[in-house]
């Protein structure tokens, strides 16, 4: 295993998952020829699913052969666990004009080192809470959870079914992303033996 703190060992491309509180880095060499780092600035902008108020801005540092993204442990400790969408922006230094050259997503996993950290994603927690309401066995703290500002306990049966289906799909997608990031085959892989 290579030293993850050494920029020379930084993987090419964005990670599919990160752990809140970890030092994270990766590089992109696929656009340096078109956007040399002395003439352009590359920045990642990320936002959690559901349009949370906080936006992550991550400027990259440029070299002759690649751009490097680095997130310190203290900065990633501020990430809220959940599913994020990002875009990679290039700004022309001479006049400030911007283009988005890439978009994608990643999952921020909770730090299990934090006291009382729930290792489940936000979607998995909400799915569990909704299912306890539907089964008539809601736990004591279910009233403190809400979707789009509306308490779970105030939602109609049909709204709960729709929310359950949404979060079930979200949890399934998160599991697929996690499986792929760990080298396991996703559900879309079909294996045939002759």
C-alpha cells in the first residue's frame, strides 16, 4: 500500500466515497494540456443532496503535468455525512470567465471515531424511521425527523410510502457506489458461464 499522504501517490480522479475527518487528495491530468495551470484555475464546488446551505469549495493546485485536489482532515471534518454532487470549474485567470468541465457525485461516510456516530447514511436513517412508522413500531425519537421541513409523524400514509420508495432507491444506489469503490461488481454486472 502506498503512502496516502504523498502527493505522488494521489489517485487519478475523484473518490466515490470519503470518510468525514480524513485527509483526502487526488489528481487530474486529463485537462492540464488544454488548461495550463499558469493561465487557468481549477476549483471543485460540491453540495449535499437536498440543497443544504453549505457549499464546499475546493481550489486545486496546478503543476506542469496535473492539477491536485487536497482536503485537510480539519476541513473534511466539517462535511456532513451524505450524498454530494460536485462540478469542476475552470476559470480563465486573464478575465475571470468560467466553464464547467465535469460533474459527478460522491458519498461522505460518517467518522466512526466520533462518539455516538451512526454509520448509516442520512438516507438509510430516514428509511429506517419511515419503516418503523409504517409498521406501527415507531421509536421515541422519530418525531425529531422531517423531510422538507415536514415531520415524519405528520405525513400521510401515501406520503410515507412515496418517501420510503425514494429513500429505498437512494440506499440501493449508495450501496452500489460503495460496492464499486471497493472493487465488487455492481448489480448491473451480468456474469455468464459456458
